[in-house]
C-alpha cells in the first residue's frame, strides 16, 4: 500500500511547547508590539528569544562567578583577575554572536 506523500513528509513527533502567560507593563507591551511590527515576527517569538538570551547570560554569569569563588578560596589572584576580565568580554562576544540572529527580519 502506498502512503500519500503529504503524510510521509510530516514529522512523526510534533513540536510541543509549553504555554506561559505573563503580565507586562504597558510600556514594555508597547515596545514589544512595535518590535514585532518592525521585524515581522510574532510577539511570542521575540519574548521567547529574549527569555532564552537572558537565561544564557545568567548561566554564563553563574559559571564565571563560580570560577571567581574557587579562585578566592584558593587565593589564586591571577585566576580571579582573569575571571573578572572575562565577564565583560564574554558578554560582548555573546552579543556579537547573537546579533545577526536577533536582527534578522522575516520577509
């Protein structure tokens, strides 16, 4: 028995996403709406990307804080200085890597 092409091309497992409801101050909602209109992206997509970026930054911050904490415990001044220098550079590098993704516009 032949299966129609339209059924064979569909993924057997649908992508499942949770639904989260948040309250936004009027000025943030207005900014979000403007950005959605300018970039032709859904507000939920912009919010999802913003939350993912925020969580990445938190994770990196915690990682570097842990390095600094370990350096303090060991009394390793050089490692402590490197961790302090790495945080701004790491954030700048991350922003540069992410910039093309966030500035991309759908047509």
